[in-house]
């Protein structure tokens, strides 16, 4: 069968939904109540969709090389187990969520995989190859192209939005009040020297995005970038300092300032930042590359890329959020200079 882009995406959606149905049935039966598995909210599990595409690729290779049964067992075992390890590590390391736990099983690896379920997956892989793939391909060929295109577009869009929401929610959000307070205190300790500097506090006099001042914007970018950097074990000190200084310019960019502001203000901010404090090479790169890809030359540090992405996210959110910022916004972290030290208000 000819493999097309439509076939790949349609198959990914269909088997993500089928996988969700299987997982719901299995987990709900054992729990005695309805259990919605997975990271996302919708009725789909992208691990199953990804697994189906991987198995289709394996089957194509088997057919081309006329692989024997033993080779198939070995390839299926390695491929599926490897995918499960990667998915487990991504879930715990990136999203801070454990989607399944095999810790009570014989011969497991950090609870992500175990021998028993790897064998189960091999049996399911053979079932997919011999009993499911051909009927599915016949069904795919019988469905009108217009329906496949429309349904795939809608499903991929829904899954993508769901994934992005889960990504930002889990990667930068602490899981407990205690963790949140510790993170905010660490951020305050790093940010306080700059936030108390008059050169930076002057930014509160300039509007930046739809009712949000420039000081509020850089503080928000710094805080969210800091939380992301914590998850990824990056240089959070450089992230906070670079993010706080990334828009250090003193004019209303909507009504005045140099032409082609978007292509030039990062250099202006960098020049002003050098007047305020000494900068590391990493902090310089964060400020200079925060408008990438408008800067053409990409960031050379992961910290710079994080700040650039968060800055884009915050700016886009400011303009697509139709609520008035002045009525609804809350300061993420502010400094209490009453003499009792830094604190949250």
C-alpha cells in the first residue's frame, strides 16, 4: 500500500483513539470505576498512535527483507520496549507525571517497562500485523478522501491544542503549594537585585502589551522561563537575569522609537543592560536572541531558546486574551521592601 502523509496522520488519529478505548476498558475494569488514562484530556492516547506508525514501519521492513519469525519477535520487543522507556522518561522527566508504574512487576526498569508487559506488547504487535493491519488498510481505502482530510485535520488540531496546553501546564507548574513557595522564593532571591534597580523599575512607566507594563512583561517572562529552566535543570540564574533585561529600552514602541523596532530593540536592550550590570556570555545571548528568528542567528544556549519561546508565548497570550489585563492580572512575584525582606504579595 502506498504510504502518504494523509495515511500517516489519519492512522495516527485512529489508533490513538483505539488505544484510548483499550486502556480505558482495561484500567476501568481493574479499578472498578471509570479511569481516563493518559496525559491529555481527550479520548486519545498518542503513545498508541505513535506505536501503530512504528509497527507499520517494522512490517514494511519485514516484508522487504522477508524476515523470519524470530527476527520479528526480537525487533518488536526492542522497538516497543524502547518506545515505552522513552515515553516513560519523557512523562516523568519533562512533564513530571508518571503515566504508569511497573515497579511491583518482575524485571522492571524504573517502573517504566517490565518483562511481562513487554511480552504482552509483542503478542499485540503480532495481532496488529496479522489481524488488524490489512482490514484497516481496506477500510482506509474505502473512505472518501474528503472525509479523511477533514476528519484528520480536525483531530490533529484538537490533539495538538490539547498537547500544547498540557505541555505548558505541566512543565512550568509546580505540583504542590510547598514546591510553589520554594520556587517563588528562589526566583525572588535571583531577581531581587535587578528588580530593585532604578533602571529596571523605570520600565513600569511604559505600556508594553494591551494594558500590561513592560516591567510586568519582563517579570512574567523571567518567572515562567525560570520555572521551565528548573524542570530542565538549566542555568536558572542566567535565565532570570537575561529575561529581566531582554526588553530594557525606554520608549513606547507602538508610537515612537527606531524604525523596524522588532529587528533592532534587542541590541538596544543589550547596550542598556551592560550599563546596569555585568553580563555573562549566556546572559548576553539571551538578550540578543530573544527575538529569534527575527535575529536570523539562532540562540547558542538552551537558556536563550527557552526565554525566546516563553517571550513569544507571553506576547501571543497577551493579544489573544480578550480580558482586560488591568482588571484581571495578578503580579506573579513582587518584592516587599518594608524592611522585613523579600516576600510575596
